C-alpha cells in the first residue's frame, strides 16, 4: 500500500479523508498487534487516533511524514488506553475471537498469545521495530525512550518470546 505523500496531486496537502482511507487499514493491522489480537479494540484505537489527527490536520498535513506521525499517535493512544482502563471493562473469554485465515493459524494464535503476555511497552517496541520496520532511533522517538532503552526492551522481549514459544515453534515448523 502506498503511503500518502506530503502533497496531493494538485500541490496541496492531502485531504484528511484521502489520508484516512489510505492509512486506516495499515493502522488497524498495527493496532491489532499492539492489542494482542483484539480486533474490536484495534478498530476503536484507530478511530480515536484518526479523531485526534483530524483535530490538527492542517498542521499534520504539512509535516514531512504524516503517516509516521499517525503511527506515533496510534501507539500513544494505545499506551494511554491501557493506563486509563480501570474497572470500567472486564476481560472475558466467553466470546472467543476466531482467527483470520492465513498460512498457519496455529502459529499466528501462539504468537499473538505470546505478544499479549508481554508488558505493553515491550510489545510496542517489538511492533514498531519488527512489524513497522522502524530503526532504533525512530522507535525511541515514537515511544519517547532512549535508544539504549529500546535495544534493551527489544532484547528482553524477544528473549521472553523465544522462551515462551521455543518448543511450540519447533513443533509448528515441522510439516
């Protein structure tokens, strides 16, 4: 998917609707990973993030990378959602989500479960570094951390994932 450019075809900043239409699907996929596979919460977070962007679209549309800024707003929305969620919602396993069709749904579910067990900051670091393919510096800027904190969190989080998924990954990799 092409990311929106700084200016539209007429030389003006892209219209918010065009930007949102072009980036929403990518943002939902990122939010889905951040939330540990909660599709409904992912959609809510993207909607909230796009609402925040809309309020300052004139300024955001003139930025060098509005898509990167949108991703940062999404991650910050996710992190603040986790902080403000108190006793208002209770997690239940009564209505289990069904996995999306893919090459290996068992591996996908195992990975999402393992990601969900990580602390939110560690999960955000992994998603930005390895899903969004951001560098250490870009991830540090997006999460307002130092580069060494990003490297440290990524290393610890990957170690936890390997420990959690080690035997499972070996079993799933066999035909």
